[in-house]
């Protein structure tokens, strides 16, 4: 592997059910196969699956460290860590940017995964800022549950006014623009 002077920031974002977590776990597993030390973290706000990161269909999972804030990630980094995966990145605050800078200076490859917008269609500012500074950005789409086209939005299907409501298919469904307009 070429000696790099700084790390690399990869962003994977999109709607729910688009395969974001599965793609991150695939990249982390490739790192493991290559003998690289990996660290997977998730915010404590995501109470699903305890200390495991899992795809919605339950086919792929990996043990994670649960952190209350972005700064805690730094305390988990050991000299053997080459790649860090950050699940549900949208739940961290702007302090994540300074933590990422430290990680990149340590020559660590960081893979951030999360939603790009809330179910209201409102963009998530942190994710937009990350897209601007990332070395690579992967935007994934789910499949519209109504027509099979590319879905861009996770529509909330339960009566709850909160913007953040942790859940899966029990609370959300993926829709394309046309099907969203017809609801």
C-alpha cells in the first residue's frame, strides 16, 4: 500500500433501504481481509440492535462500538486501526467535522454512512457539509415500494410529528418522486 500523508474520507448516503449500511460493511470486510485494523462506531441515539450494526433485512451485521458523541471516537482509535466506519452519521453534530480532521491527519480511512435528508424532504446540513469535503461520495437509492423505480425519500408511515424517529419498515417506506406526489 502506498504511503499516504493523510487519510481518506468516504461518504455513503441516501434514503433508508438503499443499501448504505451493507455497502459500508462490505468495504470494512474488504479491509479486514487485507489485514487492516477496523473500527465500527454507531451513535447511542440509534438503539436498534444494541452494539451491532445490521442491514434492514438482517443479512449482514458487524459488532460496533456505541458512542455518545463524536469526540468519543478518538478515544477508541488504537495504532492498528486503518479504517473507521461511522454508522448513522446524521445523528452526530458539527463536532464530527473536527474529529474527522484528526482521524484524517492520522492517515485513517473513514467511511461515513447516513441519510441525506429527513422524511420531511429537508436536507440534513451535516451530510451536505460532509459531501463537500469527502474524497468520494456515493449516493444510493432504494426501490420505490409502489412502482419499483428509484426511490429518493423515506416516507414516514406512522402518525408522529417528530423529525427523528428511529425505525425501519415498521415506520418508513421508500418512495420515488412520482409516487410521493400521488400520496
